[in-house]
C-alpha cells in the first residue's frame, strides 16, 4: 500500500508498564506461591523449607504438573479432557504389564505406553472433532472405559517389581555435578536469548527495552535457577520427574507461544468462528490437542508407576481434577483462549505445596481437600474481580 | 384519561459517543396499529429496546409515558408490568416445552411451587384461541412452524395482559399465507382494544394494516402521518433522502479484467432446507467496487459466505477467480485462491477479542508468516506494524487486546487481517456497521486506494447512501435473486428500494 503517514506510530514504543501488566497474572501466582511457602515455613518451624522437604514436594507435584501441561492446551482450545487420570493409570499399567508379564525391557514398555496414550488421545479427539460429540462427554466416557480396562487387565492386583531402568525415572536424581552444569548452561542460554532478542529488535528498528530491565530480568532468572539447583543438590540432586516437568514445560511453552500450531489453538478457543473464517483447520487442531493430552497422560502414567515401583488399579484416580484445578489456578480460562503453561505448572506447585505443608502440620487429610477447593474458587474469583476492574 | 397509549418524548441514546437515537419522539394512540419504518440502522430496534426496558432508565435521556403515566423501566419485567410486550425477530420460546407451558412460562399457576398442569392447559386455551392457534396445546413448540410460534408468542404476551404489543419484523420469515393470517389476527386484536407497534420493511403490509406511520431516519423521527396520506413512494422518500456528496470520497477507477465470475449460484440452507440464494450470476472486475443492496434476509450474506466456502449448506454453481475455474471447500481454500471476506459481525466472526492486535492481524496468514518451526516474532511485528500504519489504526501498542479498541479501529484490524492475505478480491459485508463517521470516511478512502491498486471489491451494505456513494455498480437482491443491476449514474435510493421489495 502506498499510504504515507509522516508521524511515527506509537507502536514502536512498548511501555514497560504494559509488559508488566501482561504478566501480572503470572506474577501474582508466584507471589501467592511464596506466600503459601512462608506461611507453612512459619507453621512447621522451618521444616517446610528444608531441601529434603522441597525435593519431596516438587516430586509429588510432578505428576499433576505433567498432566496440567497437557491440559492447558486442551482447555485453551475450549475443550476439556476428563480422561487423563484414568489414561495415566491405563498406560502406566500397560507399561508394568509389559515388563512383569511380557518380560519386555524398560525402553520397549515406555514406547508402548507412549504410543498407546497417543492412540487413545486420537480416538477421543476423533469423537470430538469429527463426530461433534462434546469433549466433556467423550472424555467422561473415556475416563470410565480406561479405568475399566485397567481393572480388567490387572485383575485388581498390583504388578511389580519393575525393571531398574524404569524405576529410575521415578526415583532417581540428576547427579549434583550434572545439575550444576545444566544450571550454568541454562543461565548462559537465557543470556544468549536476551542478547539475541535485543539484536533482532534493533535490526528491525524496534525500540529496545532499557538495558537495565533486561539485566534485572536476567539476574532474577539466574538467581532462581541457581537457588533451585543449589537447594535440590543440598538433598540428592534434581529429582528426575521434576527434570521431566521442566523439559515438558519448556517445550510446551514454546509450542504455545511461538508456533503456528499454538497460535491457532488460542484462536480456536478465543473465537471458534473467527478462527474458522481465517482458514484455520479446526478439526485437525482439536484432534492434535487430544493426542498431545493422551501423550502427557502416558508420560504421567510412566512417572507415576516408576515412582511407586508398581502398577496398581487405582493409579491416577482424580488426577484429571487436580490437573484442571492446577490450570485454572494458574490462570487458564475454562472458556478457552486464555492460559499459560508456566501458570499451570505453578498452579500444580500451589496444590502440591498445600498437600505437603498441611501434612507436615499434621492436619487431618480432609483439610487438604477443603483448602484446595477453597483456593480454586478464590483464585478464579480474584481473576473475575480484576477483569471487572479493568473493564470499568 | 388520555387518548395516547404511549408517548415517548425526546429520547436520546448514545453508544460510546455515537448517537443511535437523537431526540426521537413517538406517540401512539390507544387501539391503533402504528407502523414504525426506517432503513436498517435508522434506530427502530434501539427505540424499541428503550421502550421495553432492555436499555434501563438512566442509560438514555427523554421521557416515556404509558397511558399518560410517566414510567421508568429498570428492566423487561417492569415494562411487562406496565403492559408493554415486545415480540422479537428471534423468538424467545423454549422449543422443548409444549404450547401451553410456553404461554405460561415463568408464571405457572399453582401452589407452593407445584405447577398445576390442569390449570395451565385450561387457561392457555383462552389465549391460544384469541390468536387463532389451532393445535393441541400439548404440542412441543419445536414442532411448530415459525408462523405458529409467533402466535404462541403473541398468546404469551396477551396472557401477560399486554396492552401495547410490539412486533419487530414479524413477517420476515413467514410465508404469504401465514402473513395473511397474522395480519388478520392483528386486526382482530385491534378491534379488542390492543395497541400495536408494527416494525416492518414491507411497505405493502404497512399500508394494508397500519393506521398511522412514523418514519425514523439516522436516529431521528422524521414524520408521523396517518396512513391515508401516504403511499409507498412517499414512505420511501421519507426513509431516504439526505445529502450524500460529502460523506463519500468516491474515486472511480477504470475497470480492468474480470477478477471474479459467479454463475448460476444457488444456496440451500442446511437447517431449513429453504433455498436462500437462487441462480445468481455476476462478475467483479479489477478496480471495481460492486455493491450488493437488499433487505435483511434477502440472501446477501449467504451468497458471499458460500462463495468463501464457509456456508453450512448445499451450494451449486460455478466460480471463476482471475479466469480460472475454482472449487472452494473451506476458508483456507478461499484465502489461498485470493478471496478475502470481512464478515458482517466483526465480534462474532472477525476478531479473537482477547488476542492482541498483532496476532489478530496475522491470523489468516499464519502459513505465510516467516519462520520454520517458530513464528518469526520480529517479522510478524513488522508486517502488522506496517498495516497498522497504512490503515491508521489507532492503538496504544500492538500488544493490546483488540477488545480494548473502538469499533472503527476494530474494523480496521479485520480489514488489515484480510489485506495481509493479499486477496485478489476483497468482499466487505457491512464494512461500516456501528462505527463512527470519521472511521467510515477512512474506510471509504481505503477502498479507493485498493481499487486504484487493482483490487476488486464486492461490498454488501444495508445503508443505501453507502451503496450509492461507493459502488461503481449495484446489484439489488431480493428473495435470494438479483432483482436488478444499476449503474452508478442511474442508481437512486428509490430505484433500489423498489427493486429490493420486489422479491419479498
């Protein structure tokens, strides 16, 4: 187009305030998480904040976090997957059967579990995307079907012992030295990312953020990574399940924020009609989202059975609800179109912290349900309130 | 007692600075049928929403009196209590409930929350007979035709002791026989003292049934006259007639090659199985703006969405783009073949409101964005920034959600999205609906620039001045057919209206 407009558009100026506001929801969740930690540290005479406990806490949050990472995409696409708990139980169960009854090795059984997860995810996605059965119904059905199959396959017994290599996924740690190397690499990688971003922005003639703000950001992230690895190493190193969560979170954050696929998922959830009219292949995308959700359920099932060193009938029961709650606490909207992977992982940690802290306080287990339930409601309420204030 | 059933005086209603109603007055005599006429967007529906309390007291200025008494409605319940009942184009019935249950919906007789079925059916009979509905009362409403459903609505209103009945385009979806029956029933109700406000585009109906006609134009009340002093052309000239020249900066470009040719195009709705577009043929040349005029329901939007491959129904006919015969199966296909469609409803179909401006602009061009695995951020920003600049979209930053923009700027974002797909033909469905005069002007200028660059534009508009002001040629649709084609020089509002009402 050949319109000339002398004035420079305001676009190039990206005010810092604006950026802060975008991330406000994530910040407030991190602050809430720290508040919970401080509270529990105070009420448990500091036991909560010991490396041993934090290591346990992270490890126990891992399974919810893995499911939550997959659930974010599903919920952002304005769908729901209620089957992931049962599917984790089924895929984990099949992996143990492969090892114990069929004498397969760890790698073979993992591959079979992952493939099974994806196939069952595709199966459910096909009902939703191509047969127009609501996701709530399809996955509620899936939840029952998969649980039934687990019970049928295992005859109600628990299956063990599992292969050492398999169990290591759930129970071992990244060696401290390797942890330090990874931390240094991560910090360097982040620095590279920041510098690279400044360069591109400059090359394209965009306003670059004040160097001070990038430096502050870098220091904060570096300190977080450093403290995390230090604390984990003070016990036995980074638990492998946590390592898996971090990798998946990184990967899925990238998918959600940077790829065409991720973009189209947000568009579908934000406004299905607008997405359709913009030429986005709705059915294919929804099918893929369910396949990914099935894959994450399988990973969760593997980690879970490996940690327990057994396949059990009720493995993964109610996990789907925890995963959905984690997403919602982390700012994902059940209406679709809004949500972040980071938020969901933090949400999973909030839930894990409550379980862990309250059991340290010797509170009766029922309180964990009550408190988590209330936090879920309050988190969403705060979100609604803040949106209303923004709108006004 | 007064002779007026309803007096609305100096009603002014603004939507974010745009006056939808500007000191409108409407006085309706008791027991008359009072027709309200005006073009789409003249303010009829807004006025009725003010009257029925959808826009509560305090959100508009002016004075409303019912039977001489001043009223202040806080909601629909209040207006119903004063005897005002409105029957919308989209009926508000529960399809799974029976006729009787619908008539009594929300007001079921009985005690302690237990509904007395016997009473419901007994009493419902009285009201359904009053509207001449001859169906067993236990029939579920979903099995009724539109005409019969309308009668249920009227029965429901009568049951609420409505004294003023408002009908908004009641005959838009009715067959000729159903229309006849409805008009007959309205006459009977009138003889029983019910006052009726009748909103319709169909002037022959208005002339046959109304006692008095009030015409609105551009949110103002233009005239109120007894029907005996009016004929069809008198009403049309009251409805139209304003000064166009300054509003439309039309620049004519000599037309080039044919960009799009549509032949024998027919569309059948998947839902109602009715044929909505019948045997339509036309072509659009490079540098040309072809306007499509017609009343609501004439099949215009269905025509263009079906060309775009996004209409859920049976489509027959041939389509050529730039001389090549194409078959378009979905929107992605259409985009790839060089068709852009700025949809009628930007909030429902055009924008992802919660997404930021950049992502909305690139949404239809995701495949063309640079970057192999990840979308190349900087390039994406640059692409969208250029469009924001070229289209003069006023935004605080690209990262702001489009929901925060004004209507005019939102519309420009939608247009930007389609320009980024580099279409050969751009279809604009109601491109300036609900946006202010300044933004309209800018969109017209943009259309000029696009045609000068050789783009072909097909524009649907319900605003006749816009069609007249911006089109090189005008196709007038009515009843799913093209009723006529007018050249820019020969076109007039009267000619368009005559053609448009012919198919009804």
